[in-house]
C-alpha cells in the first residue's frame, strides 16, 4: 500500500511539473528599457531594488502591474512600475502558443 501511494504521488508530481513547464513567462530587453531616476530620489540619495509583477498580453502589452516588494521609497517604486509598464514585452506562452502570462521583474536603483 505504501509503495502504491509513493508511485501515485510521484505520478502527480511529474504531471504537475510538465504542466508547469508548458508555461513560459513574458520577457523584455532590459537594455532597451530604462527608468529615469526621479529627481527627488537623486537629491535624497535613495537607492534600492523594487520587485514587481506584470501581467503581459499575448501581444506583449502590459495589462496589469503590482509591486511585490518595495525598494523602500515610493518614488522609486512608482518610477519603476511606470517605466517597465511602457516597455514592449516578448509575450509569454502556454503550450507553445502566445498567451497572457505573469512575469516578475526586479529593478535596482543605484547611484554611481
């Protein structure tokens, strides 16, 4: 009985892993998509990394965005969301076909 449950669990895990592998999140070229440092943040020497999620359509447009983890500074978070939302994404796919997907993006604000 114990061995049968292990094989059932292994089969469920294998099928869920293959289902998950069938989804590819959207992506974009970060070199061509930069945010402008907010002037107030420059003056206050604010730095940090904002973690965001974007829902991207099958045509590569951002449908929804949200901050997952703040940089610690609202101006930096807002500027990152605004800039990345305006970027053109390469659409994600499900089962090999372009589809609406969520993708995560981290944006690091650093002063030189």
